C-alpha cells in the first residue's frame, strides 16, 4: 500500500518509491518541463533522484512526494518539502514539478499550499522558502498564490534565483 502523507480536495500526496521512475520520466525526459533545471534526466539519473528523496525521508521525514489525482490515482507530478542551503544555513523549501500536460489546473498551487500547512503545523517550522529561477514566472505565481514573497535574489545552480519565503 502506498503511504499517503496528506490529501487535499483533489489530490493525494504519497511517499515516492523506486516504482515511480516511469512516472517521473514523464517530467524528467521533457525538455519543456525541465527548462529551469540544469538538464533533462535519463532513467539512471531519475533513480538517483528517487534515492536522494528516500534519503531525505529517512533523515528528515520529508522530501518530494508523488502527487496523484485523488479520484483516479493518475500521476500528476511531485511536490514536497526539501532541504536547501541559504547563506550557509539549512532551510526547508516548498518545491514542485509537474507533468506538462497537467499545467494550468492548479495542482501545483493546491499541493504547495498543503505542503506549507504541513511544514508549519506538523513540522513546527517557523519559515519556509521556495527557490525559483528568475525567468520561471509560472512557478513564481504558484509561490505568490501560496502566500510567499520575494525575500532576495541569489546566484544558485549558475543562474539568478528568486528566494521566496513565508513565516508562520
């Protein structure tokens, strides 16, 4: 049985497993979906992503979760709370990545809001972040709809990144 972490009105967020590699490849192999990442990924790299995610579950109790349609179980993408480094400190980021065919349906916003609530209520975090490529306006709109505001701009992953944040 897949381990459900949380649900929203339309979505189930569950822990990722190695079985999700094919689902994730719908995103990772799509140059448009991966436009703001360094590159697309092959299956081996996707397995590395899953391994890192499983390590985050183990160490931190959080990571990227698989987002599915609650009614049908259809794979939509991933959203979660992941560790990031900011000015030498470890912070928690609300991050999301969805199948391109599912863009525009509000799934990223709905799941990101659930992750924010989870971080504040279940984890007791005082502040959460989203790191967004300065050119990625759709992701920026998701962060803004989730109540985050730009705090600063940094250079990360070789590009200008807007650091959004929200405090409890």
